[in-house]
């Protein structure tokens, strides 16, 4: 398809170009965007895969998102928050294993006690994990939902330097369809602005395959990432959960499963082609709908993996959706995984380096 080749040769892309790329269905065309995404990755970042050990330290949540198993109205499971010393011990162990960065993720809790708790964890982890190979300690990404500017600033001052907050959908109407009236699109958007102005390397993302979502919505999502000048992306497929208001969509979800996975791959590749120097994660949800889903995500242009370091007895409790990874082979044996990535895709897993997105530094002037 000559038209596709012409599009792929461009440096910048129109809305129509993005729609065309996301609408491709033939193996041949999808292979072309996959190859292009890999070429862009090599040009702008390199072949390295960076690891962020994921610690899901609490499933307590004050939100009621219609797709999420942790929503506050789901009373069907036990809530937990890990002890500070346990979180710090996991982080120390991660650093010993060669992880240079961690993600501290939780449900959304907005109170002073939680703010202090997170600040103290971050502070202590930064101090304790300083070493010759990590002179500034572990790189810490936070993913604790919407907070005030002051809270974000406090956590930044404590030493967290990246923050993930998915916009979930950049279309206000679609956002409102999947969130209760108290949770507003505007407020999420303002949080992202606030994170950027504080100086965080800022990550966002969307859920792919939400009922009613179209190629046009996903195209606008990529344009949103570009216009918001985001540094990191974490997108994943929508996955059914039995105890949510979306449970009625189970049959439709099953029916669309393969298409949703393919669209997730296309979203990674096209985001890489359009955004170029941002970090893109191959998220855990990919593994829940396809064997080796994360690996395939990496092969389509992602460069970050988040192996699960949550203690085993709490993994089942952090159930965002059905079939979530509980045994994480990547976390258990990163060395074997690194070898596999090299043999299969000529990609190198990088230990002992934070692996920040070049985009943050390339665009910092003028922020
Ligand atoms: N409280 C934090 C972390 C939320 S969990 C925050 O608000 O950022 C991390 C992500 O899981 C969410 O942003 C959401 O996009 C995703 N998620 C939740 N339920 C899901 C589901 N059923 N299928 C796929 N992804 C889901």
C-alpha cells in the first residue's frame, strides 16, 4: 500500500494519518508499522528495555470507576495497605536484584496520613538505596491517583521524580460514561498540568477497548498525548471484571478480545511513530488477554516493563480485572527474560540505569 509507505515517511502526522495507521488490518501493513515503530525507537531512544519494579502497596480506593475492580463500591474483598518497613524492604531487594527504578502504585487515598506515609516511604527508599551503581538511589515513579498540587509537590520534594496518571480517555464524554459524577475529566486534566509544572516526568495513558470507544477516540488520545507533551505512556486493553457496573459487557468483551489486543499493539506502535522519544510501557494487562502479551508489546515499540514485586500474599487483592498476573515470570527471573529478549528481538534489558524518557530532557527548555 503506497499510501501507507508515504505516511510512514513523514516526520509529523495529521489526524487522518493516525486514523489510517490505527485502522490497518492486514498482517503485511501491521508488520510495516511495527517495523517503523522499531526504527523510530532505535533512532530516538535505543534498543534498551528498562525495568520498573511494580509495588502495589495499597488497594484502598475512594474512586468508583465503572471498569475497575478496586472501586470503593466493590465490598467483595479485603483492603490492605502494606507496612512502611515492608515497602522499604521490597525496594531494597529490588535494588539488589538490579532494578534501577520502582513504581509505587495504590488506589486513590486523599488524606494527610497517607500523604505523609508516601512521602516518608519515598524519602527513606531514596536514602537507603544509594550505592556506587545508583548514586541517586532508586528512581521512583508514583501512581497514586489525583492529589492536590501541594501533595504532588511534597512527594516530588521527597524524591519521586516520575508520576503516572492515566487520563483513561481523552474524550470528555467517554470519560464521563465510565466515571461517576464526582470524578471529573477536568480535574484529571488539571492534575496532569500540575504534575508537569512541578517538574515530574509525567506519564498518562488510556484504556483500549472500552465499550463505545472508536478509532476516532483513540486517534484523539494520541493527539492528546502529543499536545500535552507527555513523557511516558502506559496504555492497556480493557479487561472484564465481574464485580463492576461493566460486568454486563462480558459477552461483548469476549467477542472483541482479539481485536482489542491487536488495537493495543497498534496503539503502542503508532504512539511510538508519532511521539518518538517518550517511554512506553508494555503493561501487565497485555498478559491478561494474550500469552506473552507484554513481550509482544515490546516488539511493537514499547521500551519499559513493570515486573510485579507486590508480595505474593497481596497480589490477588490488587485485582483491577479478572485474570490479572499473579505469578510474574519476568519478576521472578529477569536474567532469563533478558536473554530471551535478546535472542528473540535483539533487545537488551538494562539493569542499574533509571532509563528516563529522553523526551523530558529534549523538551525541558521552555517548560
Ligand atoms: N489510583 C491510581 C492507580 C489506578 S490502577 C490511579 O488512579 O492512577 C492503574 C490503572 O489500571 C488505571 O489507571 C486503569 O487505567 C487501569 N484499570 C483499572 N481497571 C481496569 C480494567 N478493568 N481493565 C484494564 N485496565 C484497568
